[in-house]
C-alpha cells in the first residue's frame, strides 16, 4: 500500500527513531509499504520518519540509477549491486570515510527542493534485515550518499541541516511555505 509521505514541518521528521527490538508482521508490512511508497514517488530511499513512524527502519534502492553509479563491497569484494537491491535496513549504523565530496540531493519530504550537500565519499554500514540477520558492507557513490541521507532521517536530522548557510538563506522562502503547508494538512 502506498503511504503518505510527510512533508517538512511534520514533527515525526525531527524524531529520533526507536530501535527495533523485534520484527513482527506490522514491521514487515511497513517495510513492504515503504518500498511501494518509495517506488511510487520515484525515490531512491525512504526512512520510516517520512511516513510518520519514528523507528529505525529505512529502505533504499539505487539499482536503476545509471547516471550516478554506486559500488557495494561485502567482505572486501565488490558485489553485483542489483542482486542486493532493494535494501531493507533495521537499526543501521554508519562509519564514514574521511574523504568528502559535494553532490546534489533532494528529499521526498521536501518536494521540488534540491541542494548541494557535502557528504563522505564512502561508508561502512552495519544493520539488520527483516530476518534478523546482520548485514555489513561498504558503499560508494549514490548508495553511500543515500545511506547517509536515510540514516540522518532515522536520527531526526534533515538534509537542510547539512546545507551551507548561504543555500539555506536562498531556500528560506520555499522552506517556510512548505512548513506552513505541512501544518495545515
């Protein structure tokens, strides 16, 4: 089922997600619904906060993005990205590389707003799957950026918090309008 994506101004976006201690049918269904919602919105990632549920659950699928390549390494070996997509991540933890790079980012909770955000070029992720298995891998490219963006969401951090002050100033009017519209809904 496609869920409503909450917009900037909704309180769930600023909530730190609760750890998922047990995977039940409700969590499984939420993950499936989040994948459908992400696909319907043409997104590459979605955090539970974006559908109004403040828990440590995110979904990501960068397999079909050809203009922003990604790599994924498991146990030091590069793996076929498509074979591991989509990702459903519970309680993810990231270690960030020191090397940074700017890149254009958008967010489904901020329609029609994009900005240049500087993030780590690579990440090491550790998380759990719906089956309770621990997964661990390294990522670069769009996958690394999407992981950082979604894990930020799980901690109540938004991509506007990572923008330069000049960019935030430029977008101030759009952000205020979006916040007002969210409060009215």
